[in-house]
């Protein structure tokens, strides 16, 4: 198990309901250890097991929830 922490930029979040939607969209991702969403900075800090998932997979799940998510440059 190799945990990584990455930043995902999220456009389209405007309220606490959006934050909740992002949590819901990512809650079932196997290997996601933690997600901290910052509404004012429009980003999420994710820690995940890179043997099970990737930052790109997490961003795609957020995209599927109706937001525009992209992995920040390392």
C-alpha cells in the first residue's frame, strides 16, 4: 500500500450542498483514504492508496457528479 496525497481543483462548487455532493460522489471509491474539501479555494485534498485508485479516477467521479474537476500539477 502506497498512500499519496494530491490536490484536485473543483469548479462549480457554490455551497455546502455542493461539498456534500462531492463527498457522496467519492464515498464508494475503493482506496480513497480521506478527502477534505475546501469550498472557498474550490479544491479537495485527497489521500488514497495508489494500488487501488488514482487522483484521476477520483477527479472523474467528481466530474460525473456535475462539477469540473482536474488534478493539480504535482
